[in-house]
C-alpha cells in the first residue's frame, strides 16, 4: 500500500486551551536540541480533534533567534522532518486507541541543518512510541 505523508489541519496543535493543557498536565523529555512536551489521552477522553490520533505543534524561542525568519525556518524544518517520519507513531496510537498531543520546542542556540533535525525527530518519535506502549 502507498503511504501518504500528510499533515492536515486536524493534526495541527493550534488550540490555546489544548497547548496549555499539554504544558501544564503533560510530561516532557529532552533530546538535544529539542524539548518535547506530550500528553497522552485514552479512548474514553473527549476529543475535539476530529479523530486525529496525534496533534503536533512546533516552536523556537526568540531568546536565541531574534529574527522571525530564523524561527520560521527552524519550525519549517521540524514540521517537514515530523511529517515524513510520523506514520509508525500514528499506526501505534491507532492500534492502541490512544490520542497524543505533542509540542516540540527547539532549545538549541544555532540554526540546525535538515540532517540534524531529521535524526533528532526520529529519535523523539521512537521514544514517544515507547512512552505510549
């Protein structure tokens, strides 16, 4: 079967209420240069995410990256690496009937290259599979 690598509207973590919930109630771990916040909810929990098993958001701080161009580039690289590597995590969550909200924060001090971002996102996604097992 042909795999589709999409990241549609329902999979984007945009709700301020849900983002606050992830940061306050969720767990976190660090895989340098990322800090990852996530919140796992079971099948019984009410979801307003249109049945998307996972919602993801990305951020880069303005402390180290003063120019919005740099912050946007980091987020764009992260989104692309995530989009291409998320299918195993989505399948895992779908099989378990779980929902996951995850927020990736880039905490490094230098602009990353795509290779580094791809490797680190892969490590993070494997760790999320283990955490939700």
